[in-house]
């Protein structure tokens, strides 16, 4: 009997050890599986973050590509117009085109309005000099140049173009976005009564208006983005608040 009891005890011990080993194996396996799941989730989370970053980068590149396409399209339209309406070389036409676009985007202006002003003032000749010393594409006088530019060369046409663009922005703000009054002020000086300003500036405004109309005629893109008429065509959206 004692021998059988001892054998039973040994069997029970072995059974307990087996069950314990099995339980430990299950626990270890569950731990490994949990660790695998956690690592996998972390990897998926990191992968998701990377995918979101890639999608964001691609969206930004798409937006930039759209802007580049728009600039290229506008540049082609402006260059074609300049070559038809002036005698400057093709190389100069390209330089003038991109200088106008650069100034327009920097100052949030309608580039085709700057084109119309440049055609009216200088026939797109960048080194034009006026009767009282005005210079450049948009014929800026020295006093206006000094008022608008903290630095720059009055004898360099790109700097006078920048000054003219800044001055036009100033006038558009002063006249609450009314492009016709801003143009009259650009030509005759803004410090007059509105009636006198309209009277003196009328011939100049008509010339710019004619040139602008020629640019946008049969050009649906320009009409849609900047407007067909000049009254509120100073910048996209027409807001000068």
C-alpha cells in the first residue's frame, strides 16, 4: 500500500509539473504573441504616419505644380502680347514678362494690369526715359521711387518696375480698390479732388483700359480670374480691406 501511495504521489508531482510547464509555455507564448501584436501595431502606426506624410507632401507638390502651370500659362500669354505689341527682342520680351509676373505676385497685383500700364507708359521698352525724367517700363519718377523703395537703383528698370507696382498698390488701397481712380492717380497724382482727378486722368485711363481690353479679349482665363473690366481688376478677388 505504501508503495502504491508513493507511486501516486510521484505521478501527481509529475502531472503537476507537466501542467505547470504547459501553463508556463502558454503564458510565454501569449506574452510573445502580445509583444508581436504590440510591435505590429507600432509598425502599422509608424507606417500610417509615413503614408500620411507622403500624401501631404504629394498634395503640396500638386499645388505647387498647379501654380507653376498657372504662372507658365500667364507668362506665355503675356510674352505673346508683348511680342505682338512692341519691337523689343524676344530675349527682352522674356525678361520683361517674368519681371512683371514677379512684381505682380510679390505685390498681389493683377499682372495683366501691369502689362497694360507698361504698354501705355513705355511700349514695353525697359530703358525708356520720360520727358521729366521718369524711368523704366512703368515710368516712375524719382520722388515716387524714393517714397516706395527703401533701397534699389533708380536707373535699373527692374527696380523702377518694383517701385511702380508698390505705388499702384498704395493707390489701390487709397481708393478702396477702384482701379480707375488708382490709374488716374498714377498718371495725374492722387492729391486732387475726385472730380479733378477723374477729369485730368481720363485720357490716360482710357489708354490703359484699351490696352487691358486688348489683352483680355477672347481670353476666358483672364476674364475669370481678374475680371473683364478695370473697375475692380487691380488684384484677384478685388479685396483691398
